[in-house]
C-alpha cells in the first residue's frame, strides 16, 4: 500500500486506524460466534443422546470436574434453556458480523478513493 503512513493526510490515517479496529472487532465477533456454534453442536448431540435413553435411566451431569447424578428431565430442560440462550446469542453475533462487514466494506471503499487521490497528488 503506502510505505510511510505518517505522510498520509490525518483523515486517511484515522480511516486506516478505524479499519484496523474494525478488523480486530470482526475477528473477535467471529471467534465468539464459532465458540457459540461449537457449544450448540455439543448441546444438540447431548439432547439427541438423551432422547435415546429411557426416562428412568441413570445419567450424570458434569459440574466442573465432578460428575453428579441427575434426572433426565432436569438435564433436558437445562440443555434446552442453554440452547435457546445460545441461539439468541448466535443471532446477535450474526447481526454484529453483518454490520461490521458492511462498515469495513464502506471504509475500504473510502480508503481506496483517498489513497487514489493521495497517489495522484504525489507522483
């Protein structure tokens, strides 16, 4: 791109800084979204396995580093509640990602225009 950022006009420098900040924020949102999706997959698998076993079967729930005996209905209800919360979180993160991508695209367009003007004025 440009060898010496300090030679750019202050407005362009600010846009470059904002671009970097948006990229970092997007990376953070994507990492959070991936984590939520992973946990959702695990919950789906657990719920699927719970459907296969009898209602009176002995099951254990992980609490920290312990396994504690639990009722199937209670565990199923807890998992469904967590799944609902994670689905809402995934939607919020998806909207954030979409908004950030739009902002990035807009900012990149402005920067390309700025840098085109700067390179034309500095032959």
